[in-house]
């Protein structure tokens, strides 16, 4: 069986603390054919322990990209999935299971997909999860739902590999996170100039538009069309106001 190309999938470890967990995560990734590791806001590690636990997957760590923050780490992504078992007031309003996420991500066919995991002790914070375009959970037992970081990485990468073996492909490259953020910022600025927002609604709308664009895998041209749509609506609203029409 031909080895599937999983080069567009990356595992992101956000302020992971323990060298052994990072080494074990590298081993878990490589056994499933995923070799792109991103370290976001992570410390320096005891490399002897890390390489001991990584066994023959230390090359995954050697090739890792480091970023000072999760926001910067996700800049080139087209879909970012925050793996978490906890729910809360500020967290995503829904979560998909790891199997469903993997199938949907593979069906997209192109674009950089980030699987994001948080700190070993606390997982992803609400702010970190807000940076991801969707929340994903591994359906563990309520008797003891907590997974070790490397275990969570292993299961998630396995689901991606299993989906890839079904040979589903796509046909275009989705817009990346940085381009989506820039377009959404321009839309929000235009709406703000019209007095559209109250209180914190600007932030909420920007997160909604960003997450929706990523989950829908909008192409660059579709993203431009969406932005143009909002600008056209804003122009029509201004024209109506200046003419003294309804809603003035």
C-alpha cells in the first residue's frame, strides 16, 4: 500500500512543559506518518530525556518550527483544530469528535491543517482555544477522561492516517489564516465605521467570520468575494443614509 502524503498536517504543542512528553509525542506522530511539529510558546527541553523517549523519531523534534505564540504559529494554517475535553462559557459552543474531524480535514484535499494540543496540566486555555477554528474531542470514558499528551497526539494522528487511507482528495488550496485575519479585520473596520458594533461584538464577529471561513475552506477568491460583499453592503448603507432613506 502506498504511503499517504500527510505533509500538510502539523501537530502544534502549545507551551508543553515536559521533555519526555514532547519526545513521546514525536514518536506517536512518526508512527502515523506525520512529521511536521510546531512548538508554540514552549521552553527549552532536556534533550537527553526527549531523545530517549522519542526513540527513532528525534528527527521530528530536530525539524520542529518554534514560534513565540500560538497566534503566530497558526499564521499559515487553513484549518486549526484545538483538542480539548473541557467545556466552558468562553470555549467553543460545539466540539466534533476526532474521527469526524480527521475525515473532514482530509476531504479538504489541500491547505495546512494544524492539530493543536495544550499544556500537560491545564490543556488549552479559553483564549488559546479561541484562536483555533474548531474544537475537537476524543470520546474518552467519563470514569477517567484524562489522556496523557502523547496519547492524545497518537490517537489524533491515527485518525488522520486512517482517513487518508480512504484516498479522498480535494482540488484547490484554501485561504490561509493570515489572509483570512486580514480580510476579516478590514470587514470589521468597515462595519465599525458604520456604527455596527456594540460593546465587544466586534471581537465576537471577527472570531465567527474567521472560524466560519476556515471550516468552510474558502478559497482565496471566495474570501475576496465575501469581503467585497460586506463592502458593498456598507456602501449601500452609507448611500441610503446620505439620501435620507429609511433607517437614517
